């Protein structure tokens, strides 16, 4: 679970091609793991701490109901320039805070260069690799959560 702020000149959300690239990255990662990755994007964070908002969204989307407790959400508040990564207890116990902090630093570099889509895709891939390593795909695995980007207010 990590929190940091980023600089942004762009205020708009993503076009359909950008959305499809992100969803394709989620699907590609999830094909090789039982883990679940969600991306939630909204304009403003209603909480002081975006990790609290990420947790609220995580539980609101019922991501804790995955069988192995290995769901991860990337939360982004565009206008407030905040983001957080929140991983459920199954994956968090394995990768720990250092992993999340390193991933946040990577995405911040991309966001600060206004590479929002590429930054999100890179983090989805990295999270996917961690999930693949610790929760590899098995024949009976099913996609427990939708892959689409969730847009808040």
C-alpha cells in the first residue's frame, strides 16, 4: 500500500484507444495468474489519504472476495494528482511495502513526464509479474473480477 503525489499538466481522462490498451494489459497479465488487477480513475480524491480511498474502492468493488485474496487496485485521482496501490492480504504478505513503494516510484516517473497510459500499463505489467510468480495460473482458475477500467466522479 503506497501513496505519493504526482505532477500533471493533463486534466482529461483517456480516449477509447488508451482505455483499450490498459484493459489489454490487464487481460494479458491475468491470463497467467489467478490474481486480479483493477484500475480505478477519478478526478478528485475525497479523502486526505488516497490509500484510504483506494481501500474504500477496493472493498466497494468486492475485490477482497477473490479466493486467494490476491487482488490489487491502482487508484488514480487526476485533478488532485494522487495515486495509491492497494493489494489484498494474500499478495501484500508476500511482496510487502517495499514492492509497492518501488512500483509507485516507477509510475511517478511516467506520470511526471505526462505518460499516463504508458505508466499505468507498465505498473499493470509489473503487478502482473508479481502475481504470476506467486499466484500462477492453474487450469481451474477463472476471471473473478471484470477487467474494465472503473471511472469514478
